[in-house]
C-alpha cells in the first residue's frame, strides 16, 4: 500500500519512483532506515539553522523555515537522492552586511531573486560547467570544507551571556562537554559493529541526551541557543520599494548568493554521487535550488543550499532515497510546531560529536599521501584550494583552483608543441614540418620559433596530423608564418588539417579548397595554398 502510494506520488510529479523506492527493495527495513536517517538529520539541522541565523542577523525561525522549505523542495525535486539542503554558513556570511545595512525584508527579496537566477542557471544548463572542476580542486574543496565544519563546532564551546557576548567554557562545564563529545563519537564509531537496527548517529544523540538528563549534567543544550517553538511559516511579499534602486541593492548580493549556493550544491552533488554511485542531475539540482529559494523568500526564510555535513550524516546513516530528505524536512516542521520542548533538551555536545565524525568521514585522508606522488602542480592546487576554503570561502577557492589548474595545463600544453623535420617523399626538394601537440594561445610562440624561412627550401609542408588548431590565436600564428614565408617568395602546403580545423579556417575567411575525397573520420585533404594568396586573405 505504502509502496503504491509513494510510486503514484512520484509519477504525478514526473519523477523517477525508483529514487523513492528502489526497484525490488521495498521493505519495512528500507522505510525504517530512511525515516530514522531523516530524523537524525533533522535533529542535527536544528542547532545549525539557529547558529547560521545568528550569523546572518535574522531570527532563529528564519533559519529553521529555510531549512524546512529548501530541504523539502530539494528532497522532492533535487538532482540527487540522499542530499540534504538548508540554511548554510557560506550564505550567512554574505547576508550579514545586507541585513545590517538594509534590513531583513531586503534579504527576503534578495533570496527570491537568488532563486530566479538559480532557476535560470538550470534552464540554460549552466551546471554543466561543474565538469570543468578538476580532481585536485575537488580534493581541496572536500578537505577545506571538512576543516571549516570542524572549526565551526568550536563556537559551540562558548556560552552566550545576557549582554549579547560569548565566553569560552571552563571548569566542569568544559570537562563534561568534552567527555560527552568523545562519548558520542565512540558510540557512532562502535555501534554499527554491534547492531545496525538503528542509525548509530541517532542512537548516540538519544543515549547521550538520556545520560545528561539522568545525571542532570550542567552542559549547554539546544534550548540555550534559542527557542525552537513556532508556527507554520506565513506567505508575505517582502515589504521593499519595487523600483530600480532596490534592484541595484539586492542584485549584487543575489548574484553572489546564487553562485555560492550552486557551487556548494553541485560539488555536494558530485560528492554524494561518488558515495551512492549516481551520476547526472546538475540541471535538475539548479532548478530545484532555484524553486526552493524563490519559495523561501516569500515565507520569511533566509535561503539555503546543499549542506555537505548533513548530506554526509544522511548517506552514512543509510539514507539513499528521497524519503530520507523528505522525512528530515517533515520532522523539522514537527519539531517547530509540536516537540520543541523535547528538542531543546538535547545537549549541544552530542551534536558537536556528530559533526566531528562528519569531519573525519569527509576529509580525504588519502590526499595526504597523494601529495607526495602526484605532480607538484596538482599538490599545489590541493593545498591552495584547502587553504582558501578555510580562510576565505568555497566559491573563491573553487574559482582560484580552476584558474590555477587551467594555467598549469596551458603551460604544460605549450611545452608539448614541437616539430619533426624531414625531407618530403612526394615533393622533391620540399621540407616537411610534422607538428606535434595542440596549437592554441599558450603554444603559439613556441610554434613560431619552430620555422626558419631564410634557410628553408622554396617549398615547405606543414603537417598537422599530430596536432590540432584550437583557437583564434592558433590561426593568427599560422597567418604570421604565412607572412614570413610570403615576404621571401616561398610556397607552403598545409596538410592533414582535421575537419574542425577546417571549419575554424573557414570562419577566418581563408581560401579553402574543398575536395570530394575528404575523409569522414576527421582528417581533411591536403590544402595547398600559394603564400601570396594566403597573405592576401589573411590581411
């Protein structure tokens, strides 16, 4: 009955029902694992949402509503089952200046525009550019994010004062808290070896909470951060002036938030995909994030994106379908509406222990060994992205890593361009330059240095069988070679240009002579061009 209902629900939304219930695996055990995993995630989401709301300068309920709405929409429509979305610190640090300068209503308007931009990114399939993120950048991102998650938990060892300041724990409060953190980590580590009846993370939270209540230990609890109690979120249009001045205020923030949100979401999507052995879904994730944030802005939420920490908790607790993410969102709403008094009893130390285990599981420990085996440029990128992620933010780190990796690739490719010189077997007295390596902007100088027009014979053949003309800079380099030979009245033949090179050459207006025997496999016929004609067409 449950399987049929869920299948009908998925079909009505045009979704793959196997992402809710894998084919042939429907069972009570599956639902138990997925729902308990969602409960674990929901419990861990509460202090995170409250903390990020404080960072952004908004009310705790604004963070909780964002976690519920963004989490629910992306769980249903997102690009990867098992992912968890909600309010995040990466977005909160950008929001704080907007809220302090213009107020919370401008934040809600910004979140709506952020959703529109993310939805457009999905429409135009901009998520495919995440394919450009190389593996060293991914390793640096994972390591940096693990460190950031770990450092963020240190704030939980601070006590909030009534005057709005924080002081570090000391004495027995600090001692009890540290003991509870390690106890939580031990339970999570060892319980799966004894039983898998209940997710070890949830069991650890429940057992440590019971111990704290039984012994009445003086440690901070969720309720000490803020009250979780609230009602259903209400629909309202942000009360901001609908004019260009408002647009120019919120648009820069919306661009930054949309970019950071998509980068973090799509990198999390790839990371979860590696664990669950799933591929694709980037466009669907962009669309889902856009819809989720657009809705959130109308219901007083601070916006959000995918959360790598909670996603790792989910998949490692057994959550592999959309049921876990949906359950997490529904449990979070139940906490807000009905059981806030119970959730507020959970000790912060138990949730810190959970997040420390996430850090251990997220950090790519094998990358430390790889640093001594991979090329030094890759090792540099891993370290660079890790450091920038910790010191700056994720978006800057990924962009910097991609740029550095691209520059390294361009430098290495430039050094690969070379030529083998020999005498032609078919053209008596002609000299052949067999070009090897890609010809593009970075390798053009090396390409030009290959030729010696003054010492070469009257007929020169440039053979591109082992090369490829990639961009306009490469065509300009061919133009320069042509002009140098043309000035001293010598001839050139361009040989073995591939069909894509052929098209590029056509776009520059060069004189290209088609032949009926052009091969279909991508290598074009010899193109013999008088250098005087070439020079005229290049000019």
